[in-house]
């Protein structure tokens, strides 16, 4: 691919901006090309990465209860749907679900996963949507005579948002899902060593996932990142309640993008991701500030992960 290839223009522009600023920082959405999506699926299977299996166990135990809150003919929208593993629990428990709209940034992955899901749920109306839900939303119109519109946002992807982006996300829910609900899966605050291990796995899969951003820039943008001279760095920032992931420059070096040279000092980093950890009360408070109403919460015995039900009032309803 040539650097001018229009398909890669947003990545090109964002990488130019990322390398020009101090400190250098790029959106985590660029992790998820086909190679990165496969690496993320591997992360979800790692012994150290507890969020996926913990959330799955909560869904397995409580899906019937969650389905009760969804009601009949539910119209489910899933953000960051990925491999469509978690939704299976809800779809099996749901009472005559009317439609399922999985939304993800990685198109190829989403199409393949949707075809597989359709085989399991042949009568369900599945409408995959390739899109970036961190930008203004474009959702399909509500179904005429359909049931409640429920957005499912699992995996603690909300944790990858900045607090401002979280507020915008809740406001978008308020605007686009009025009268419906949000079922939100989030990683909860816990002992720092457990968090640290989850992002520094022994097999180095998370390191490969992080470094894939540079490999992707080399592939798609014609950059010349020397993959041997950057290292994965992930640590828990306790005061800010977040894991920070960076790519650490091991030496003073210069990288080129589109004919422009960008310098890295030894020890300088390209920040790639925040993964915020939450308290249930803190998150409910943030949701309430955007006009959502706290409902039931399902969690695991260790309180590692939480699934929060948030009601979204009709536009005319006032909330306290
Ligand atoms: C997708 N997201 C919620 C993951 C997380 O834990 O923040 C991405 C990830 N980054 C490193 N490991 C997994």
C-alpha cells in the first residue's frame, strides 16, 4: 500500500499528529487491524487476563436475569462486538430477540463472526455495522413495533476512553437510545499486581499486540519503525486508576513517515492505551450525570468485573 492510499488516510493523519506532539500518543483504535484483532483474541485466552473469562462467567450465570430486564423482542446493539462470543449468552436467554446489530471497527473480523453467529441463530435478524462508535453515531432506525433498544457494551472497552469520552458516550446513549437501556461491562479496581500481570503476560502476547501498532504503520503507511528498538511498557497508575500502555524507544532514533523525520529520545514513549478501572458507584455517578438511571449490577464473587444495567429515560422524562 502506498502512503497516499485513501483507506489509510485517517491512520496517516493520526500517526502524523501522534509523532508531532509531546508526549507522543496515538489512539488505541489502531490496535485492531486483522493481525491486532487476532492478537486481542489470544489475549482474552491468557491465564493472566482475567476480564474476559470473568465477564463470560457473569453472563453465563445471570443472562436469564438480564434477559428479563431486556423484555420481549429486544433490539440489541453491541459496541466493539469483536468475535461475538459474549452476545451468545444474551441471545440464548433473550425472549424472541428481534434484531442484533454488532458494531466494530474491524470489518473482516466482524463479517466472519456474523456469518458464524447466523448459523447458530438462523431466524435472528443480524445487521453487522462496521463503524467507529467513538465518533458521532449512525445507528439503524429503531424497528417499527419492536421491543426495547438495548446497547450492550462489554469487555471494559469503556475503560479505554478518556473521562471526557466517557461523558460523550453516555450523552450519545441518552440521545440515541431514549427509552432503552445500556448493559455495560467494566473492569473493577483491584490489587495492582493482578492488574500488572494482566497487561504483562508471560507469553508476550500483549507486547506483540502493542508493538503491532508500529508493524501496522510500517505495513500501511510505509514507516520505518525498527521493531527491535521499541519495547512494550505497561504499568498501573494507581492515583489515576488506569493501566497505561506505551511503546518505549530503546535508543535515540529517527522514524520516517511520508518523507518527514520524527525523532525519539532514548526512553521516550509513544503512548498507545489507557485502560481505566472503575468502582461501581463512581461509574453509576458518571452515568447519572449524563441522565442515565442506575439499575441492577451483576458481578463475580471476587468483584473483579461488573455488568451494570443503566436505564435510559425517554427524552421528556427528567432524572434526578
Ligand atoms: C479492549 N480493551 C478493553 C482491552 C483492555 O484491557 O483495556 C485492550 C487490551 N489492552 C491490553 N490488553 C488488552
